[in-house]
C-alpha cells in the first residue's frame, strides 16, 4: 500500500466513524434541535481531526525526507543499515533507476580508459 493510499484510507475511516456517530445520535435521540446542534458539532470535530491527521502526515513525510547520505560511497542510512541509493529509491518511491554517467564523470572515465 502506497503512502497516499494509506493516508486516504485513514481519512475514510475517520469520516465513516463520524458519520456513524451522527447516525447513532439521530436514531437513538429524538430531540431534533439537539440532534442538529450535536451533528454540527461532530462535523466540526471531523474537520478538525482530518486537518490534524493531514498535518501529522505532512510532518512524517518531511521527517522521512531527511536522509543520511554518505559523501564517499553515496549510500543511504536506513534504520542503522547502509544501502545503495538506487535500492532505496526503488523501494521507497515509484522512480525507475537508470545508470549512466554525467558529462564530467563521462569525460573522466574516457580519460582513465585512454591512459
């Protein structure tokens, strides 16, 4: 399950829970004015909860976006293990990895093979 799918499923569960609460209030309590006020209050709580969970996900995504990256070998630290950046990106994103040389490294590689 991708992060976006997980996020949407949590929001969906929250919305269904709040709708279920409103339905239970309307079924078991016959005070219409009170029901309308209570339903409005629950809707406000629903919006606040969804905004709070969205803010939490944004914070988690930001913190997950910080990588400890080795300057020398270009590996990334993940839970005290060092893995190659291409393996990390393949596992944590939808990015397809292509290997090649940048112009500077290509020129350096060409000079080294000619020597």
